[in-house]
């Protein structure tokens, strides 16, 4: 079993694949890394040369997209619809500015001013044309592009003839084939104690994603704010600290684990399996 570790999307990553020699594994890794780096750079919120940065700093309402970005945005809009807005790349992108405010008063003022534009209803995608209804809406692909990169990596490995692999980008995990004649066994961390697993699952031709409020947050005047942004108009109070989902694709697993944190009352499709949940302590 060939194993390689590297960093991408600001998080530790690991790939395990079945190959015959170390050289074969190194060659496959050399093939994959530029493709993964492309996805990271092309769709970064902060990278000035990224396609997404150009969108968010646009000077006109209509822009021409690459075919890949058009596909990603269309996919994101699909998930916004089926999660009833619990997952929304325009919500996350537009309200980022509010969470950078130095004071709570400025946060509330900025949040109120931007909220009318923080919705995917503010943009449309037709073919490779992206159109906005206002100059204020911004997009953030942080909730989909890493998961998309995992799925793409699996596809690339399958096309290379690899018959078993595990791809883990910061806890967004996909696996296919068998690990030494057994299913891949993955532990799910306790958010309070990362050295302990609360449970483990077996993966085979499926993906596992865990979303939670504990690891990534910002503070304004000592008040913590989760990196998962909740729609202002939601009437549902979050009840989960962490949720883990198994699904056919990493995009599916990642988006539904996040969406259920935002709105635990969502109707979940039959192919989505909740394997672990931790309640918020009140």
C-alpha cells in the first residue's frame, strides 16, 4: 500500500493507493498534485489570481466562466435548492465581511446591510455565463470545492487503473476497493478530544464527511462565531455540535453534513446515511 501526505486547501491531506512499486506510486502522486493544486488555486476565495476572486471583485454583472466552474456553481445551486437554503455559497461568501468586523456593533451593522444580498437567488448560471442581480453578492466555494477535489481525485485514480484507494482531504474522505482484503476502516474523532474516536465506520465505494462547530471559529469581542454561517431568517435552532454522513460522493456527504448542522429538520434523501451525531450542550 502506497501512502502519501501533503497539504492542500489549507489542511493536511493523505492518499493511500494499491500499486506494485514505490516508483509507480510516486509517479501517480506527481500526476495528481498539479491537478489538486489547480482546484485549490482556481477556486480560492482569497487568492488574487483565482477565478472566484475575479468573480467577487467583478466590475460588471455578467461574466464568462470556465466549463468546470460553471459545473461547480450549477451543482452548488442544486444543493441550495434541495437543502432549502441551509447550504448556500452566496450566503457564506457575502457575509464573510461581517465576520471580519472588529466590534459586535460593526458586525451587526454589516450583517444587516449585506443579508438582503446573501442568497443564491441573486445569481444565475446559463451555460458558461454567470449573471448577478446586484454588485454586492459574493460566492464562497469553501463548502464544496474540497469535497469536489476528493471526488475528482478518485475519478483520476480510477482512470489510471488503480483498483483500491483512500483519499482524505482534511477529514473529507472517499474510498473504493478493498484495503488488504478488508473494507477501509475510518475513525470519527471526538470533537472534545481529538485523540479519541467516538466510533468507526467501514467504507467501500463511498464517502464520509464530518461537519462541526468546534474546530473552526472566529471571535468578535470574545464572542465565538462558527465558520458555518446560518441563514438569518431560519426559525430552526441548531442542535448538533457535529454530524458525520456517509454518501455515494464526497460532495453529497460534505454538503448534507453541513446542511443538517444548520437545519436538523431537513428531509434527508434515502442515499444519505447519518452515522454519528453529537448534540450541542446547552
